[in-house]
C-alpha cells in the first residue's frame, strides 16, 4: 500500500550576505535582506500574502469523503483536516456549501468569488499521483526594524571540519491588506488554526529567524517564506 507524501513543498530564498556583517551586525542591512526574502518568495509562489490557512489536499469542486476503515494514515489525516477547514471557510464566505442529496452530513464545496481572490494551490508531483494542496492567504509582511542580533556558537562533533555559528535575528513587522473576512472571524480562525493568531491592522509583531555562518564567513538564510498554518482537530489520533 502506497503512503502519500504530504510534506509542504515551499520555495525558500537562499540569501548570501557580505562577510562584514558577521562582525558588525548591520541591523539596517539585515532589515533589507529579510524584507527582500519575503517579497521574492511571495512573488515566486504567487501567494496573496505571508499568512496562509492550509485546507488540505483536494481539487475543487470537492465532495466530502467519509473516513473508511481501509484508509491509510495519510488519508485519515487529510480527511480530518478537511472536516475542520472546509466548514469554517464556507461559514466565512470563501467557499460555497451544499448538502449531498440522500447522504446526511456530507457536502459539496466550491470556491466563491471572494475565495478565488485569496486562494492558492500548489501541486506536489513527487508521487505517482499529483497532490493538490490548497490554502487561503492574506497579509504581506512589512519589516519595520531589526531589534536584536544574537550570536550562537555550537561545537561540531569530531570529524566535522568547522564549528557551527548562527545569528538569531529578531525583527519587528506589521501586516498590510488584512481582509475583513480575517478580522471579522478572528476568533473562529484562531480556534481552528491556533498556531498563528490572525494578524490585525495597526499592530506590530516580533519574529526571530536564523542566519548561518558558512566556512567563507558569509551569512546564509534559507527559510524565508510565507507562514503555512494547518488546522488542528480534537479528533485526530496520531496512533492510527
């Protein structure tokens, strides 16, 4: 039995910085690098913003599929994600929802005009059968300033050619173009997607990212991309 690969396939921006930054911690330069990384990743992935609510693997229009005894673990997880995400976004107005005739508790879903405006889909072709990952995205990040740079050194185990040096860069940001559907439904969204709370206008937030110092004493950063937030479910059982 084939196990589907649901790992998130995202674009990461590889950033190389001049070696002078290692010693002087130029905060203004870090600010430009971080902003440029988010902007480029967003442009290349074509997402609407930097905060994305993951729905699951499906193709619209979609009809509910009940969990079956023969389902593999991945299918169970995906169906349970959809059982949480789809009704929520139908209630918010990004999806339409119609009952399946003669099948109690099952529904047909499709994108509304509002949903299409914020919808993002990426296709994972690494398996024999493509996986269509879907999410709703909002809110580009605007970096205001770098607040702190902390150097961390780690001693490599015997056999490695050099020790690892990281810089933890904390920055302050705000979010643009937050849609009404996110602001007006923040409690509902935060309940299903508690990992990252809905970002609100006229507020500042803090984030920390890691830069790596290479053998050449240059800095590298390879994780700047949008936040993919996945739904939780009280009914999920990791033992299955």
